C-alpha cells in the first residue's frame, strides 16, 4: 500500500497518479474540419473557404544558394572580429598612424616656420610668437581629430 493509498484509498489514489487515464482521444474523423457545420453557423464565408483551400505558400518553394548563406556568415564573422579588436582593421590602424604622422610633421614644420619668422622680426619669445604657436597646435589637433573620425 502506497502513501496516497493510505490517505485517499486505492481508487482515488490511482486517479490522482494518472488524471488523464479516463480521457478518450478523438478519432481522425472527429478532428476533420466540418465545412457544412461552419457554413450553417455562418462562420464559413466563400472568402474564408478560398483561403483554406489555397494550399502551400509560394515562399515554401523558394530556395537560396548555400554559398550566399556562407558568404553572409563570413562577412558577419569579419565584422565580429573588427568589433572585438577595438573597431578597426589593421588597414584602418595603419591609415590612422600614417595620417597622425603626417599631421605631426606638418605641425612641426609650421612651428619651426613660426619660430624662424619671429626670430627674423625680432619678436622671438613675445606674445605674438606664443599666440601663433598655440593657434598652430590647435589647428593640428583639429586635423588629427578629423583624421581619426574619418578613419
């Protein structure tokens, strides 16, 4: 005698263990759509009947080349690698380095030109020279930031 048998009795315990034992499964004919019954109830219109009888969708016949799917996955994989490596490919990093080097060289050339010009005019070390150098540095910083955004 089991635990449930001792509390509820044998018949009730058996029903509690398998509550679906008394259910009967419907037959195939019971599961078929009864069109006449739906028409009599006013639920089956000619338009609905036409939709029911359409058959499979045209999309079921569409097939794609598996190579296209592989190409899409390969492209997504490359994008994931770029994202995981900080958002730039090696080519992007090389381009940015080259641009920054060029900006630095241009800034140095401008700075030396400003110092040379100030020395020729006799204003070396003046506020004019300092202002020109600061403007030059700001311009270089702007060009470097623009190059970074474009990369």
